[in-house]
C-alpha cells in the first residue's frame, strides 16, 4: 500500500464458520478509508490461507491456539507505526461501511477517549447490552445460573446500564470485546491485552488498564453493528472452564471488590 492506513484491524480465527467470516471480512474491506486487516489464524491447519487474497489483507498462520489476547497482540509491533486507529473485531460481526469512518470522526473530537464501540444488536435487532459496569463475582454467577439471575435481575440490569438512556452516548466502565475501535497509540501504550487470559475477561481487563492511564471508554449508539454471539462457554465444557479460569485470573489481579492497585502496563 502506498498510503499509510488510517485503520488497522485484527480478527482472530479458530475453526470458523466460513460463510459468516466472509461477511465480517467484507464489512471491514468495504470501509472507505485506507486500511489493513490482519487475520491471525489459531486453527490447527492453514486451510484459510488462500481464502482472503486481497491487497488489504495479511494472513498470519500461528499453527496452534495461543488464545484471544495473545493472538491480537501478535501484530502490535506491525501497527505501531502503521495506523492511527485499530479495530479489534470478532469473526461474527457485520456492519455498514459508514460505521468505522463515523466512529473515527468521534474519536478525533474526543482526545481523552482511547476506545469507542457502537450499539451492538443481535441479528433479530434486539439489544445485546455490551456497555457494562465492572462485574462482581455474584453478578457473573447470576449471568450463568438462571435461578440466581432471576433473583439478581435488577442488579444485572443496572450493571448493563439499563437505567440510562442507551440511545445517547456516554462514558462506560467497560465495553465487551466483539468490536472495539482503539486509538492505536493508546492500545500500544498499555501493551494491548493481558496475555494471561486465554479467553474471556480480557475485554474487562483492558478497560481497567485504560483507567490506569486516565483514558475514557465511549459507548456510541448513533452507530450500530450486528453480532451473532455464539455464547460458546454455555455450550462447550472446555470453553466453560476457560471462562471460569479467566474469572479467577481477573479477580486475583484486580481484587474481589475491584479496588486493587495496579501498574500501567500490568
């Protein structure tokens, strides 16, 4: 590419549904800005190597499943002097070509905001409530155990900011990780994701890391995207244990009451 990309992006792959993945990749490639997309493949084979041949796509075959955060971090050195904004993107997200350029314009006007995310909808148009307050152990249990969730319904709804106007932008404690548009320099300053999380909770953690450098996180519902949301940890026992492990890692690092001190680059 002769022009420096304004947008870089990463999608971490692992045995993906190809028809869904193609729609996500196409959504990114349709962005009307200079861009580059890294496909970091954690799958056991490189069958996707020749699937996305495009001047704006870079395919990286890892050869083993190194986890979500570590795979996203693998391109940090590449984007350090390459892009102004970096999109962390799930492989099951669809969005119009106007979403990213419009979010970039918002970031240009908000120098204290390190990451922005749009309203996220299910394919049927229902709200996913991806802007949240930092979780407690009890709340996380309530989200997984239906009877407890019923008892904690008001608490969980409050944690999802459902007591606010979700059609207006506001700063949040954390944004879930299916679509996170970072200012590249801020993403690099905090060294991306904490690689001790194999899967799950790394999105909560990275927002805590942004707190350490006094950066804000903005929910911006004037734009919306569609997310399939597989909820793998509710269906596969291995993913469930990854989720439990990440929860323990998170509270060990930050403290049960979310008051533990921390270092900027931890």
